[in-house]
C-alpha cells in the first residue's frame, strides 16, 4: 500500500474525557471545578483560545449530572453554595494524591511502561501493532524476500481462485496483510502515522475501540483490494490508516466533544496523497484498500457522532 505522510496532529490534553461546556474565566472555572470535585465528579479545566475555559468530565456516566450542574452554575455563579468549596476540594485532592503515591510505589503505571511520544501517550495496542509490523518486516529480509512470511498474504492465488486458503480455514489472512511492508520508507511513514492516529483513538476512547476499527477496516480493505485490484501480493498499514484518518476527521468534525481532531492541513495532505496514488503519480499502490479504508472510517465517524447528538 502507499506511503502516508504525517504532519503535526492536534495535541489532546486529557485522555478518556468529554467536553461539557465553557466558562468565561479562570476564577469561575476553578470554582466550578472545586464544586464538581467535592460532589465526586472527576473533571479538568483548561483555557481555550477565544472560548474561555473548557470543562472536561472523566466518567461518561457523570456527563449528564455535570452538564446540569454547569447550567445551574452559569445561571447563578454567585450562589453561596459554590463558596467555600476550595478548602474541601484541596483536602480531597491531598488525600487522593497520597493514595496515588502509595499505588505508584506498588505498581508501575501504564505511562511508565509506554513512555509518551505524543501529547496523549503511546497506546498499548498501537505499540503491539507496530511491534508486529517490525517483526514481519525483519522476517521478510526488510521486505526483499516475502517467502518467509508468505502465509501473511491474503492468498497465494489471483482473484479468479476466490480466496481458497481462507475458505479452507486460514482466516488470519484476512487481516495479516496490514503487517507486510516492502521498503524502509514504506514502513517508517506508515508506522509513524499509526503511532499518532492509533494512540489518539486509544487515549480519547479505548484500546477496544481501536481494535474494532483496525480489524473491520483491515478485513474490508484487504478483501476489496483482492477482488477489485486483482492481485494477492499486497500489504501495508495504510488502508487502516486511511480508515483511522477518516474516522478521526469526521467524528471530530461532527462531535467536537469527543476530543478527536485533525488539523485541516493533515486532511488536505491526506486527500492529495490519495489522488496522487489513484491517478498513478505514485505507482504500485493498493488504491482500493485506501479507498475502502477512507470510506469506512468516514462512515464510522459519522455514525458514531450521531450517537452523542
């Protein structure tokens, strides 16, 4: 599959949180944050240019109550019930900090195991996908000798044979072509993009969510490339990457509170690269896999965004 360039992806400040609204200044944000904290609602606030201070909620089950409380606070921020909460919040945070410190002494956290390479850390599933890709790349003599990994191709035959290996039970072949890369440039650019996009989905949603997207897009893009492209010896992560790009782009566009975001420059480069490969400017590219991945990702992102409207 074709190579995929990355540019500065948006730094997501808090993993697994959802935005519920904005307050006009730091003082009101701190007061409301303390009020929520004393009520047992984990939250974070941060400044946003031209929007004031954003309020993020950690537990999805608490989004409804927190949103209602935000509305009450915005209607009457001077209410006496909001005053004096800072001392109670500070005491609770101190107790929580002590508990966390004791826990860290007993067990290394995920962030210590997977050191952050992006603003939202290095996702464990993303790390695993990259590790498998590198293993297969080395096993194939850096892409020059595919025979040691011939069982990772979708099939040994052309589309006229109708995937005989898979019909005989070798179902892994539907997915494993995503781990095959045929040059250093191919694997480097693909895995750099996977590091950013995969980790973003893991941080803002979950590893399971990334796994579902990866498996679904891999199967559909690989099967599409086999039947439409008409050949079996193809590989690369870029079909999945186009799926992730499409998903993050559309989900972030229609559901800003998801925390998923792509800079417009990244989207423009994605489209330009797609069409450069499609018209043959970049040769030997699995264009069907790119197209299937992009369409699936965009559709997935749109359907997911509808859920939270």
